[in-house]
């Protein structure tokens, strides 16, 4: 058997530490900068991340960070409304933005020689956003329509939204990223500007640039653009804690538009940054084995061997500031009831808690995960997303770079303990999506 590239044939620990080997520095106004070199093409991915997301929405204004993301394209004194993306396209690049529970990010993928212009434009809207009623309220209507299309017209999306609201009774992760409809409809221009003034400051931002550039080349550009933005204090992110979950929670969403029943189970588990984080890397390994792809345990058992499901799997998102969710799911084949499928799913999870992961399966999964991380180094956008999400979710660059070593160090006992912690029905929310 050939050894996988990048791995030590005598063991699982990679001989070379780290993933992307970035350079880092800070500007005088507090802005953190991460540079990932990749010189295969004269292109760079330019991202600005703000450490604020929809879990930081003001009370009664759920989804306001997502609304502000839209409004950030609506102009400054230097760049008229709608001109930002047009200018990026004119320069041969593309741009977009994204909002999550823990962060908001803006990016451009652009030729290296156009990077100074992108940095100038992004720094401008960090400090000089201008909003008028004629811009704000039509954009609010856009968000209303977006919610109708993405959530209200999709029973599956509604189920996932209800699952999160039921998983978290108190913590703001219960809120939908896009916001609740009645609160979206009440947004004002003043709400958006107050949120912008509160959180959009260089000391609360992370600049990540990946591509054909070095830190020595980037530093003067960053100082000439972002470095000119005046420092401004931002509040500490204070999140209320989630009380202990004492009993299983269940819901059934029935809708006449449902053509395919669906079973999903969600568990509240530690993240890489929360209490219990020692279980996070074992949980990631566990879910790679249990729920990822056509060779996973759930797929093998429920789809291949028992023929009860047309699909089955699961996932864990450990990059999260606070305790996160681990989810498993299954889609029944025609004639199979959700109760029957759920019973069989419970059997698989009980076996995981009882027996853990076989040693040979653990080694195989670790090797696959570590090998795939080698290919991740080719992606400019992937590297940018990785560092931005980590740094906005309570992790450091050192934490992000230590991922291969920490995955390689996971043991059979670690995975068994993580499974026993995770698959406790007292921490679970079970959802059924059925035809009305």
C-alpha cells in the first residue's frame, strides 16, 4: 500500500505541522491581518470579516446583521449605491458577502494588481457608509421577499428553523440568520446605522488575503487603506448561556407541499471554543465516520444493508463561538414510516455509544481527513474562509494551524467518550417532516 502524501507512513501525525502556514500582523488601529501565500496564479482572495453575527442581533431585531450586510453595498460618498459590485466586475473580479450566527464577511476574488483598489473600496465602506430612507426601505422589502422564498416557501427550511428554535431555549443561536418575518418588517434606517456604528470598526475586523502576495507586500497596502480608518471601541460580545436540557424535545411539521418525508435529530454539543472543547476533535472524527458520504456508517446501515432509507448521514459544525449542534438525518424509502426509520437510527447510535469506532476505521478516517486537508491548500477561498471563520469564533491562528495534529491525536477512547456525550436523548431535538 502506498503512503498517503503528507502523512508519516509510521503513524498518523503529519511530519510537517500546520495547514496553510500563514503570516500574521496587526495594524495600529487593532485590525488583525492574515496572509496565506499561494503563487500558482496572479490572483488573490480578499476577505474582511467582522466579529459579529446574527446571534448578536439586538433584542427584537433578529437578522439585523444580515440586513446590514445588504446595506453595505448601498454606497458611500465615494462609491454610489450599487456601484461597488459593478466596479469589482469591471476590474475582472467577483464579490459577495455572507452572514452567519457568529460573523459577517465581505470578499472579492481579483487579479493581484487590482487588490489595492479593492482594499481602498472595502476600507471606505468600513468607515463611511451612507444610508437614506429611499435606499433602506426598498432593501428591507428585498429581505422580506428573500425570507418568503428561502424559508416560508420551503417546508424543509422551516423544519430546520424550528429545530434550532427548539434546541436553544435561551441562547441566541435559536434565531434564524435571516430573522423572523415580523421583526424584519420593523427594521428602520436608525437600527441599521446604530448596529453599523456599534460593531463595524477595524479592531473588530479580520483581514484575510490568500493568493499571490506576501506579508511584506501586503503590509504597506493594508496600512495605506485599512490603517487609515480611525480606531473605535466595540463592545464585548455577551451571549446568555443555555440552561441544561432536561428532556428530549420533539416536533412534527406537516405541510401539503411535502413530497418526501424527512427525519432529523439534533444534539447540543461542545464546539472548538466552548466548554467541553476537548470533545470537539473527536466529534469531528466521529461524524466523518458516522455521517459523511456513501461509505458512512449511517448510509451503510440504513441505506445499503437494511434498505430503509434512500439517504442518511450527519454533520457537525465545530467552528462556533458557543455550544453547537450535531445533526443526523435519514430519508425513508417509499412505504417506510418515519417511526420505523427512527427506531433503526436509534439502534445505530446506541451501537456507537456502546462500541465506539473500530480502531481500523478510526485510522482510515483520520488518514482520509488529513489527506483531504492537503488538497484544501490549493483553494484561495477555502483558506480565507477557514481562517476568517475560526478567528471570528473564538479560535486563534495557532488553533487553526494545529488542526492536523489534533485530528491525528484522536484515539478510540476519545471517540467513544464523545459519542457517549453527544448521543444523549436528553440533549436531543427530533423532527419529522410529513405531508399534511
